[in-house]
C-alpha cells in the first residue's frame, strides 16, 4: 500500500516464495516510477500496479501480507493537499490516513495474514488504540530527533 517508488513491492517480488504482489498508490506518477523500476529488477510479471485511494482499487481481495509506510505528518494549514503532498501528508492531525487504513485493512487480510506498518509516535496513534482490533508486535524501533519510528506486525483479532 502506498507503493511510492516501489521499494517494498520490488523487494517482496524478488523473494522466490512470493508469488504475486499488488502495488497501490494514489499518485499516478509514483506508480509509473514503480512500474519502470520493476523492469530492470526483473519482477514486472509478478507485480500488478493499481491506482487508487487505499483499498478502492483492490475490490474484495485478501492478502497474506499488507505493507504500508504511510504518510503521517499533519497537513500544512495553508498548502492544498495534492498528489505530491500526499507522500507525507497524513491528514489534519497526521493520523487520518493511517486510521482509515487500519479500519479498511481488516477486510483484506487472509486468515493468519499480517500487516507490516511503519508508525511514528508523532501521529498520536497509540499501540493500545491499534490493539483494540489487532494483535500488535513491535518488530523494530528507532528513536530520531522528535519521534520514535516503529515497525509493527499486526494480526487481526479473531
Ligand atoms: C511515505 S510514502 C512511502 C513510499 C514508499 N512505500 C517508501 O516506503 O519509500 C507514502 C506513499 O503513500 C501514498 N499514499 C498516500 N495516501 C494514499 C492513499 N490514500 N492511498 C494510496 N496511497 C497513498 C503516497 O503517494 C506515497 O507514495
């Protein structure tokens, strides 16, 4: 999800055990870039590129893994939101895209499937909040100047 330059989609597709990847972005320029990068990596056949707002272009499909390094900074009060700013703009408080993603993603996981999500403490979204719907495992954490970044593994609660 939010494939951007395609880094995660291509890395996943390079793994022999991965059969197929669906790479989604709301920005057509990003998708074009990702599609072009998949060619020299030799994984074009394995990746489907889809333009859409979160799961809009995914239908009712379910996945073993959903990866998202989301935009999470608050919208600039004076700058309009456009395709370019969506790379970092997570909505008025910064957490809106992530909260919507977490609500929708539940319906797109296969049984036992996992979400791998990058979460910044700047979003104000707590692990307790996420734990209402998901079993949360912190895979990695890194403290930066004004935030801590976590890589979370999430499984839908039964
Ligand atoms: C922080 S960048 C991550 C890019 C890339 N996955 C990476 O890790 O380098 C967030 C990406 O999410 C995309 N994005 C933002 N809002 C989105 C939405 N509602 N639906 C789909 N993609 C979205 C942006 O266009 C951008 O490519």
